[in-house]
C-alpha cells in the first residue's frame, strides 16, 4: 500500500483533532472541581479557608493533549508542504 500525501495529511489532522477533543475532556475534569469550590465558598457552603482552589492533575493532562494536537497539526502542515505526490 502506497502512502500518499493526502492519506498522510488526513491521518495527522485526525490525530490532531482527537488529541484536542481529549484535551477538552481533561479541561472539563480540571475545571469542574475548581468552579465547584468557588460556588461552595460564594454560597457559604464551605469556609474560604477550607476550600481547595488548586487545579488538579487533569489540567496538566490538558496541556499535554494541546501540545500533542499542535505537534500533529504542525506535522500535517510539513507533510502538505514537503511531501511529493507520486
């Protein structure tokens, strides 16, 4: 099977899109507890001294997914620019 420019480009773009979607999921997991703490303090459910306002590990997973997505998009751009159609 011959790998053409179009197949390589489309595959890298799909990887980029999937990595970004995974990043959105991790971002949701990271921000939900953070906003829950803010609402809990604002509604006096919890004292401000007890609230945990730090972002959890999912925020860092989100950053990794965004970096991977940018890498795949950049790779797709390089493939589109330099790979020859044969």
